[in-house]
C-alpha cells in the first residue's frame, strides 16, 4: 500500500511542491497499487465533496480526518499511519517540517520507504538514510512530476529495487532526468553518492 500525505482541499490542489495528491495517486492506482490519502477535510458538505472526489479517483480515505482544522497535527498523523499496517511506501508532498518526525516514525513502524517531493532545493533534515527526495520542477502544469512519482512509488510498493523501479518508470513514461532529479540519501541509481537535483522533462 502507498500512503500520500499532502493538501487535499479544492480537489487535491497542488501542495507546496507543486504536485497534487490526485496526480500521484491516480498514477499509482493506474500502475496497480492501492493508495490511501492522509490529510484533513472540513466537516460538512465541502468535506463530503472532497471525499467523493477522492473516491472517484479510486483513492482510499480511511486516514482522512474530518476537522475544522486547516492541517494535520503531528499526533493525528502518527495515529493515522498506525491505521495503515500494510503501508510500504509513504509519499510526502510539500509536508511541513513540523510533521516530518511523525511521518518518519510512522514509516519506520510499518517498514515503509519514504518518498519526499519538495519545491525547495534543500534536502529536509531528519529523513531516514534510504529516503528518496525529489525536487519538483517549476510550472509543471501537465503533472509530469506527479505521474512519475506515482509510477515510481507503485513499483517500490510492488517490491522492486530502487534502481529497477527508477529505470522501469523512466522507460514507461519516456522521460529524461537530466543529471538526475533525485536528491537526498538515495541518489539516482546511475549517479554517484553526491546529492543531486534537476528537472524531469515533459513526456515525449
């Protein structure tokens, strides 16, 4: 199972990384993975509408909290992840630094791989050694980053090694990673130990 943490208001609007829950989740589901969304929606008709949108995208919402709050609290996130015992990959889309410890702890409890998508150049602190950090390109209107992340996460969820998952996803989507846009503790399989960032080209 893949869990995605990110803003899900206004139809899964883009997170701080510029990539949406819907983009990543749709790609992962299309690749055969089960996906659960972790987040907050309002109580009432607006929340009902957003949950309906998730359901139409075939995205589970068992870990979505109905609350008047605008965002998850760390304690709520930790509890939500405990309800996902089959978690294998945790995708973080522009998640606030204050929530990272709870997310990392929840992933460790489940033995899940952490994939972070960020709009910043700096690699977030406190991530596990095998975390994957991707810097989303600016102005990704076509959702290329979300599609790539979703397919990559689905392959990791299915048990593929990072090098194989990366190569299969690049081949499937016919994208180029000029210099490798993977950063953090797990560098691109074909690259050195240096932490790198760059952009993914539009699908050809």
